[in-house]
């Protein structure tokens, strides 16, 4: 099965819960990278005063590569365990991956 890149974008207060889920399933996610981001646009609710002033909301981005079937299982797990988490995602094909 071909590898894909799963990208998850979520509010910062959800990130630790998602990371804990991913860490609990090394069979599906042997590793991932998390980084900070800023959410912009009409679909990003600005709640805090600092967000309203800055015009963006803090977000966490998590990326992981692996077999498509495993990444779809990850999505199902997040949906089941954190049904209102407000996680945006996409899956993209990976042409090549490895270590140098």
C-alpha cells in the first residue's frame, strides 16, 4: 500500500489530547511532527481578546507519514475519541520518503 502524508490542524487546547491518542497507537503512527501555526480566515473563530487584536488564532499542526489504511484508522480514532475536537485534516500521496 502506498504511503500518504496525513496533516492535522487543531486548536492548541486539543493538541495534547490528539498527541496522546497518536502515542497510544505506535502501530498506526510510529512517529509524527508537531509544530505551531496561526489560523486565519472566516472558518477560524477568534475568541480571546489577543486573537481578535492579532487577527488569527493559535493552532497546532501534526504531520505523519505512513500507509493510507493506517492514516484513515487514525482519523476514525480521533473522530471516535474526540468527536468535537475541531480537527481539520488532509491526506496527500507521498512520492518518496526516507532518511539521509
